[in-house]
C-alpha cells in the first residue's frame, strides 16, 4: 500500500497543531486502553509551555480554527456535549458554530454577482455586512422588492471562497486514516471507516451546493406545514444558485443564547422537549430530518415557535429502518430489552451467530442505569464507552445508512440538555414514538402494509415481460461463456497491467514517503 504524501503530511500537521495547542490534555474518557494512554502522554510532550497556563476551554477551539473548516465541523459537534468536554469547553466551542471570522465583504459581493449573473443592485435593494460566519459560508442581511413592490428583508448565504478545495484536501487525509486503520487494525474493519468517510464526503459535497439546501428547505416546509411550534424559512428561488442561497429573514433568538431565552420568558424545559420531539417526528413520520441541528441552527420566535435553518446536511431513512428505530426506542422506553435485542437481529445489525439472550443482557446493562435518572446524573462519556464495548463484543458492523441519524440524535440530545440539564430523554420521546408505533405497527398499520404489498405485487406483474427478456439475454451470454470461456476486453487487460505496474512501484514509493515524513517530524520536534 503506497502512502499518499500530501494527505499524510497534512495529517501529521493536524496532529502536531493539536498537540502544540494542548488538545490531548483534554482527553479524559474512562477505561482508555494502555496503548492510547501512552500515545496521548507522548503527544503532550509537544505542548507549548504557554498552553499549560491557558484555560482548557480555549485550547480546542484555537486548534480547530487553525486547522480549517472540516475540523471546525468536529468542534461544532463537541459543543453540544458539555457532559463530555466540560461546560467551559462547550461554551467556548459554541463560538465555532456561527462566530468565525467573516471573509471580505467585497469578495462576498463579487461571489453573489458571479453566481446570480446580474449586478448586485439589480438583485437586491441593499446588501449588508455579514452578521454570521461559519465553516462553510456566511450570512448577509439584504433587502429585496417582493411581487407587490414592497421591501422585504432576507438572509443571503454565501459560500466561502476556496472552501470546497480545503474540504477535499482534508477528506484525503481522512481517507488515509480510514484505509490505514482497515489495513493494519483488523478489529476496526467492522466499523467500516472507509464507508464512514464516504458518507462524510457525500454529505459535504451536497452541503456545498445551496440549490440542494433550498430543495431540502422546501421539502421540510411541506412535511411540517401542519406541525405546531416548528417551521423553516421560505426560499427565494430566483435569487438562489449553487453558491448563494436567499431565504426569509428570521426575527428570533438563537437557541445558543440560553440566558436571552430566559429573559424573553420562554419555558426552557418545553423548548428542550420540542427539539427532541420535532426531530423524532420528522425522522419517524417523514423519514427526512435535519442532520445538523446544533444550537446555532435553531431560532426561537417570540411566540415560542422553533425555526430551523442551515439544511445543508440532511438524513433519510426508509420505512424499514424507521420501523427498526421506533421499535428500538420504544423497547428502551418500556424496558423491553428482549425486544430491543430481537430488532437488532432482525435488522441485521448483529451477526446471526450471536446469542440474542446475551445481547439482551448487554442492552439491559446500558438501559437500566439511565432509567429513572435525569441527564445530570448520567455520564455520557462512560455510556458511550460502554456502547462501543458492546458493539465490539458482538461483532456489530457500522451501518453507514444510520451514521447521520446516530450523530444527529447525540447532537439533538445535547441541545435539549443545554436547555434542561435534568432532561429525561425516554419520557420526552415516548409521546412521539408511542404514537408512531400505534399508527404504523397496530391494526391500521398492518392493513396499510397489506395494501402496499398488493401494490408491489401488481408492479411486479406488470414488469414480468421485461424480466423474462432480461433472463433470456442473460442465458444467451452464459451459453457463450460456457462454449468460449471468459474473455477480457482490451481496456480491462490494460487496466490490469497498469495496476501491476503501480504495485511494483508502491514499495519504493512507500520507503521514500516514510523517509520524508521522518525528516518532517524531526524538524517539527526540534
């Protein structure tokens, strides 16, 4: 396996920056194996002397800002987990969500003109300075004329110049780590690290096309039109392009401003419950959810309505996956751990050769300690460690289709906890999950499923002539292979030759890369 030079060097730089900024001194997960503990101790030898007198909550945010947008995304996730990184660190990391340095106003104006293909003053009555800047884009207030000639305030989201190229470079480094892990650490293969990075790469590509975000806003608006206490901004389609999104201006308080929400007289416990229940309703009912629901992307209007923005990352679940999710959640809510275990086997999340009763016992060990206790009494760091140990014990493979869901559930719970430290996750989720179970797995749901099955059979019957034709052609090809053997075309033969040549060169290349990396590491250390 030949090591790509530049991704490896960028990875070394990222580790070096984190070590120099004292990030590894923040790691405190319980039950960490001896190997990782030793590696962290070695990394801490690189800390700058001044960092040791620096507040812990400043270390990570400074390091991530230096490393760029993809690492800032990691910080945004950690900002929702005050119980893991500490309250002070979470408060500092929340600055990464929407208070990054803005790029130049003239650059933003030029980008809008280029994307929309019209002079700025033809599109907007006015175009103000940036009011929020995040890792991908920044937001400007602007004014347009509506159909009736009345002025209307809008928010204009503009893509950061060069951000796509930066993300692609960082993704190369992530792929390198994933491939090295799969090659040299067999236990990590069940976690499918390359598939995880594939999912990240796809989500980033979609996040950087604002036309897709506009479509997601439109779909969510349709899905939630009748939902009380939740909505999304309206899109200005004629002023939207790949790198520019224009939408309704939201007059509300950001959910990250907890003290401000208190001053406004909002019920923080009710808001926390609304965040979780809205997310579950979208996931279970619609199979389409906002996959980046951190505090910076949620506003609260004066009447208490939640408004979600920034739909660059969304997730989807098919009907089968929604049923499994609902049954698993409902099993935890009702403490029916045997059913939770059975659903994991039915879904294929646990290999069939494992013992369902033993798995149910392991699930009980996770579920029981969090029943009857509020969030302030639960160590999420210890719980996450236990969950990982269970997945390893029962050889559970990462389900790439559930990565967005798992990440978002943790983020949403973190947001709700910031509003209500005594949140009971299961009691809050029960009304939504219980209603979905009754409507979809009860008698009415079974009748609906029977109708869907009959419709599927009818479609298959209509397609039978097409299937027969394909089977006939496949049979002819197999007959030719039987008589004449398997043949490669010229393009396939050339590809095999090129692969063999690359394999021969890879050993020499790897030696040169290792030598170069050693020189760089020595330079960094001294």
